[in-house]
């Protein structure tokens, strides 16, 4: 039989030997002990304990309410408040509202002081500002003086404004639902505002207001039949 040539294998590269590495010399005076997490032992490691926290009552109510809205069938009159204005239109709307902020208490005091110094008794022409307050806005809608009504989506209790979209549709006044009663409150120097409305604007902003009204009518007033049949929740 022919002889088979043996192929010599190249020597393998020596692996990293941890034994040859010099070990750090431990202090013989300090005794190494395993941690004891029993009562009276070592401090417990940090854990997420939010599951066991007794949350304040208002937080629990918020969470329970959210869960109920997800699980139960929500009637259309309440479900319509989840259909808020889109981000781009809402940004343009708030830009316009901020131009017509009502005067603060300090500004009013200063204006009256300057009028008294000048010897004026008449207040002059009424300034064009955002109107707020539930009763005031309702009165303006009923008199058909409001040109655009803005309602917050998170009014609590919802019964305060649940009827307002129906009133706006009846009076043929454009309305919209936006996110945040606190955001509306900032416009009128309050903590919260359930609704605000515009009764007029300056000539420069007429075009902006007309564009907003057209957009709002398409999304809310003209979709009345669809909105009144759309139920929510029940996931």
C-alpha cells in the first residue's frame, strides 16, 4: 500500500490564560460575606414598587375612568369629545386666539389709571378679545354673535359641555373640539377653560379666521350624521 504523507498541523495560538494573570491581593482583615436580604439584614436592592403604591384617590379615579371608557360602550354624545382637531389646524387656531387674549387684571388697572389721569370718563370702543365662561359663551351662541366656538375635550364633569355641540349645530355656528382645558385656560389667563369663542377679528386676520371656519365646518358641522351614529369604547 502506498504510504500516506502526514501533514503537520501548525501550532495553535495559545489562548488567553487567566491563571497567569496576577490576582489582586485581597485584604485579609476584611471578611467576605454573602449578602443577607432577610429581615434586619442588608439593604434591599431597588425594585419597581409602583404596583404596590397606594395612589391618591384622584389618580385612581382617572385610571378607572380611562379603563371604563375603553371597555364599556360609549354613547356618541360623549364619544364625540375624542374626535379632536388635528395638530396643524389646532396650532393655527391657538396662534389666532393668542392675538386676542383678554387683558390681565394688572393691565386693566393700568388702563383705568391712565384714563383717570387723562380725565376720560368714556371707555371708548370695545376691544376685540376672546370671550370665555360657560354662561357667557352660551349666551353668545344663542344670540348668534359667536363666529367660532372652541370646546375642550377633557371637561370634567362632561355634562357641563355635552350639549354644546348640538346647540352650535342648531344655531349653525362653527365649533371644534381641541385637546386641553388647561391650554384654553392659558389663552384667557386662567387655570382651565371649558370653552372659548371669537365674536370677531381685525381685518388682517379675516382670511385666517375664514380658513379655520371652513376647516372646522368640514370636520364637525357637516359630519353631524356620522358623529351622532359613531359609538366608542368596547375594546
